[in-house]
């Protein structure tokens, strides 16, 4: 009888072991073979980086006009406002072991090796950088080097320290939860609020079990945050590299959804702990908590920047919070006060607009792969409140209801890279953004299963990300922060194009080439990010404001092709509208009055070398534009989009490295661009 019992137990153990092996171990081994660190030398050996010639080596290094980059009061500075290091557990478990210190050195121009063994290096150092590791990870691994851990705690720390994307997926998908079915009777693409309960820190694997372990993690968040502040101060070099103290607030959403915010501080006077989504259930409580812990009288101040509205599944510009609460007037005022910017572009695509989702602009297809939502879909598609341009129109609607516009957001761009490589945005140098999952080149070009959505495939969805540009009097924390707060900013998809955008009344065309142009504009007009004051006398004569735009190419990249003006407005009936027109063309071409577009200038790219054509495009484009349909009774916003001549997409450079043809399922070329912050007209202050 006893023998039979032991035999039964043995068989059960064998079956259980087999089940675990089939269900978990074999799939994990397969994943590690494809994207783990142990096989990167095998995949790296398949590429030859010497086949790729950096396009800037053949570029026209004509320096931009000095007045385009500086003036008597402001200079142009370039930076990164969204970057993760090994301190973010999602970066670490994807194979990135590069530190905060590595990231600061990279920002200054030093080279690094990617987790996949590829060299990463900026062509030019950055002026400012904000490292924004996830606050939800602070304190959760600090104790893992302690000697008095229990066996269970050692096991949890060991698992969380592994370079294993499969384990990361298991942990994160469990926290994100599954998408609840929506009401198919409601209009497609309209956000449906959901009541959500935030996770407790004790749910984190290394903060279990019991209250004591969770409390230890809470205490450790203070020491982790203090180390962040100390390192930012250690690498702060005013005038050379401004290190902004920052972090990311990251509540979860199903299907890789994002409803995150980066918190940027003005100085090193900061709260003693970084508030995370373990602490507060939504952004409103985040702002309140930060204000409570940040005494402005002592020099503490902050702003927040949302990112990836395209993947927030309609939440960002809805009227609801993450946990299903409806915004009240005081909440909108708090958002207006604390959230002056939004991230319009990063590695997870363009956030500007989506073609066919309230937008007929063909350029809204740029870096955009989300399909319009179908009835009942609550994730994985393009919602009506998913994109920045739509958010600006929601702001106009709220202005009619509330008497103020809480969504007057300026624009910045960033990377959101998890490779400790701030500002590494050049297409030819893209080394992925998520450890060994995306490095080396073979892994970036892999197609996933046919039934997987495009936004889940790095080949189709990912970009190298963008940069933030600010106009500030000097390169210091306070000056950069103040420029961000007043929205005198713009974002690019990577290239460092100089861009000036002003609006004023009765600007003299003859001043465009005058040496005192910028001085006059700074006293008689408003720059990007501002509200244009009304001029009753000129409005009575049906004369609209003048918009001055001046863009200058990045001397280490392709020439400019055209300038575009994007306008959004609201009519008396509360209906919002938009229009996009070209306002300046390169190569002496003129805007077609019938289409509102510049003719094609014939610029091309040699896909065998990825060198772009010479002889077409402009070093600079400058124009003064007046809206022929201006109505002083309507609230409106205007922003500028600058388009470059086409250049190779990152996947085409990787194809050259691997000696293959570009993948036909994705565009071989792109048109890099810049987006100015808007100027509002007829809007409340």
C-alpha cells in the first residue's frame, strides 16, 4: 500500500514537473534564445556596422544663421525629458544594466555599449537631461543585498534581478489586468470610464509578504530618491549639462497601455519621497500630493508631462481619471496649473494625430499604426481622445463650458528609451530601446506572429524617439524649467532644426530680413506657447494676426522641404474643426491654391546606401502668414509643423547592416519633422 502511495506521488511529481516545463520553462527558454543576453553575440555576428555610413558625414555642414539660434534674451537648448536606466525594473529585466551615472556620461557625449553589444554615442552632446525612472520601482530592490533576507525574499530578489523578458511579462501583465469589454451600443472610439483599484506596494514580488516587508520598501523609497537627487547634483554643470531632477508616475493599463506622467522639478529642493501609483489613484491626487510635499516658498516647484496619449486608450483627453472619477472645475484648474506640456512624439510613435480619427491630414499617418476603434473595443485602437491635436480641441470645448482652457499644452518630444542612452535619436544609430529584446539589429527586424497587432511589433511601431527644444536665457535648471513652464518649447522627431514661431498684429513684411527682426518680435509679438492678446482696432477691420515662422535645417541632417500651419477652432455651436495648409515650400516652389500643398520637390533616397539626394530642399524657410479665415469671435489654436526631405527609416539602415533588402511591410523612408508649441487666439488667459 505504501509502495503504491509513493508511486502515485512520484507520478504526480513527474506530471507536475512536466506541466511546469511545458507551460513555463520551455517557453521561457525559447524566449531567452531569441531575445536573452546569452545569445546576443550570435546575433551580433550577423551584422556589419561598417556598411552603414552616417548620413551627416556627407551632409552640408553650413552653419545656421546665428540669429536663428540665439537672440539678445534667449538661446536654443536641446535635451531629453524621458529616459530610463537599470533602476527601472522593466529596463533591468530586459537586459539593461547601465546606470544613472552611465546615462549622464552618455548625455555629455561618451559612448556606451548597448545591452546587445552595439555601440551607442551621440553625434552632439545634450544641453539638458531628465532621468525619469519609474517611481513604482523605487525601494523595491534596495534591500536585495542585505544579508538577513529570508529564503523567500532571496528568491524574489533573484527573480527580479534576472535578465528575462518572459518573467517581466508575467509580472507586468498580472499588474495591468485584462481589458474589460466595452458597451458596443456606444459610439466607437469614445472612452468608457472604468473604476480601478490601485495596487499596493505589498503586491510587488520583492515587497511580500506582510506589512513589514511593504513598510521596508516604503522606507527604502526615500533612500533611493535621495540618491537620485545626489547624483543629479553631482553631474549638474550649469552652462554645460543641466540635470533636471525628475521621475515617472506609472499607473497600469491593460494591453501595454500607458497613462503615465513625468514629474520635473525646478531645483534640488524636492519632496523627501517620490509619489507613485502605489500611493495615489490618479493624476489629480498626484498633483495634490506633490503640492503638499513641495513648499514653493523654499524653492520647490514642479510640472508634469503626460506621454503616449496614443496608448492611453482614450483616457488622456477624456473627462475621467484613471480610477473612473469625473474631473470637476477645481481639478481642471489644477491640471492647467501643473501640466503645461505634453509629449507629442517618442519611441512608441507619434502622438499628434491619427488619420481618420477626427483628422483628414495625410501627415497624421506618420509613425502611426493604430486602427480606428470598433464598437466595444476598449484597448489596442485609436480613440477619439487619444491624440494631442484632439486634446487641444477638447480644451476649446472646455473653455466654452468653464470659461478657461485647461488643456493649453505646449509640445516636447523625448525617447522613453530604457537603454540609459538619453537623446540617442538618429535613425542610423538606433539600437533599440528595450535591452536585448531590441538589440542587436536582427531582433529589431523580426516579425511577430501574424495575429499580433502592429503596435505590439517593434519593426512596425517603434521609432528612435525625439528631442525637446527650449528657448531660454541660459542653460540652468531654473531657466530651462521656466521655459518649459511658459511653453516656449517644441519637439522634433530627432533632427535639431531651429524653429521660431511668433504671432502679432500688423507685423511689417519688410522686417523679415532686417537685423533687428528678432528684437522687434520679442517686444511686439508673442512666441510659441502663448495666448495672443486681442487687438480690437484691427479685428474690427477684419484683419487677422500675422504669424512669423522661421525654420533652419539641422546642419548634420537633410534639408527642409516645407512649412505647414495647423489650425484648430471651435464655432458658436460648440463644434470643433481643423485645417492644415502648407505656408512655405523649398526650391522656389509655390503652394497650390487648390490643394493647399507644396508640389513635390523630387527629393529621394538611395536605399542601397541610405544617402539622401543633394540639390533639393532648403537650408532655411522663413515666412509671414495671415489666416484668410480668421474670425475674432472664435477661439482657435495654431501650431507649425516643419517637414524635411525624406531620409532612411531606422529599419532600412538595419537592413544594410544585415545585407538584406528593406522589409516591404514598413516604409523604407520617413520625413522627419518638428512641431512648435501652439499659439492661442481668442482664448482666455
